[in-house]
């Protein structure tokens, strides 16, 4: 940080150094005001990120006229951070189309495109093109990660593991969080749980604020039916990311939902998470499932209607149609089923 402060003293326009100073909350004695509106918005966003106020950061950056590559990528990263993968993909796709040589954060786009439960032929083609384009531009960790996700989707697991190793060799400290995440998931598929857990724990030492690593670690323990260990990890995640972090709340709720005696606690956690992050669809889908389980159909309908007003997602319409059918509203249900297509 002393280096960055010295750079700013010599060159007040050094935006990258200013960003580091602001993001790590060390702006005391540093003049960070700027006449350029775009840079002002950027620095305000970095300050909000430092305070874990990701939606404020999104708001600051969204006020800037579109077309700035750096801001597009940052918006993609922020939406991914709060669990809004659909929106994250939109911004990261735009950034890739604007400059296909940019590899920064494209590993996040590869991760989103490779999601199994939402995997479509178009996503596969996009992932294939992304990997090839990134590697043609420059050999980077992100390019290898994209190839690793592609190999996993093709069920070429050994090849995927090899690509994650290549990514880590090029990364800082030889640890690339997305590569470690993918490697751990493949190791879990191979029932090598101890190896996967060790990889994830080591990665969390360097990247303690990476939610996806905590989620994978919880998953590893659940696959072995080690509920108590999974709960400890979820609690640690909430402690590190913040008691009011929507994704950390969701992670705790997934564990509470597995026990009949704590289903109501899970509902409260999910309701809080959605109040904080309205577009966290994983939380929405789990809460709707719990409402269904406890026959709170009207609550489920109200939540789904609110979601369909702001989010384009076929599953939301299908679920809403199902609940309308259960409450004897066939005409409204048919309308939702038509919207699903």
C-alpha cells in the first residue's frame, strides 16, 4: 500500500493505485477526488466494495454511460459476487464482445456458461468459442480455466484436471480460485473427498472472501453426510463475509432446510437473504420449495409474481404456474406456462 500511495503522490491520475488504496480502506491522507464523472463513480464503487456494500457499488457504476470495458467487467464481477449470475453473464458477454482479447474475469463467464442445471447447446458453443478466443489472444489462467470447464462439460475429467493445473501455474501464488473450485468438484465426482477438501482449505487461506469455495467445501462435507462439519463451514462463511451477506445466509439456510426441526429457521434466513438480494434466484427457488413443503402456497405465489416482474427466467413462470394450479386458478396457470416457453 505504501507503494500505491507513493505512486498517487507522484501521479494523482494513477487510477489503479487509487483504486487499491480506496478498496483496502486506506484513503486517509490521500486526495481521491476527481473531476471526471466516470472516475468519480469508479472510486465511489471501490469504496462501497471495501465496505461490503455491493449494491451501492452497482448503483454507482450503473450511473456511468455504457461502453466502458473496465466498468462492464466490474459490474459483471459485482453481480456474480451477490449471486446474480444471469446479470453477471450479460455484462461479461458484452465485455468479451467489446474486446475479445481481455481475459480478466472471463473465468467467471466460463463458470456461468458451464452450469450443468442450466446447460444448453448455445451455452456449450459460447463456452467453446470463449476458450478458443482467450487462448488465441494470450495464454492466461482464465483461458485455461475456460478450457477446463469445457472439458468437464464434455466429461473429459482428466483433461479438465490438467487444464486447472496449467491455470494455477500461471496464477498468483500458484492458486487460481476458479481452477481450484473446478478441480475440487471433479475430485468429489471421483470420491476423492479428502483431496478436494484440502485443496479448498488451502485456497481459502489466500482467498478468504471467495463464497464459491465455501459453498464447495460445504458440498464436500454433505456428500459424506458430515452435517456438523458443513455447518461449521457455513458459520465461518457468514462470519467472514458478514452476518447480512445474502449468499452466506443462503448457504446456512440450505443446511437448516435439511432438518425438519429447523425448516422455519431456513425460511427466515432465506426471506432475509432475498430482502437483501432480491435477484438471488437460488434462494428464491429454495424458499419456494419450503413454502410448498409447508403448504404456504399464497406466500409462494406472491414471491414468484414479484420475481417474474423483474427477472426473465422460465423456471419462475413454470413454478408460478404449478402453484396457481394447486390453488385452482387454471386460467392464470396456463398463462404462466405459455410465458415459460
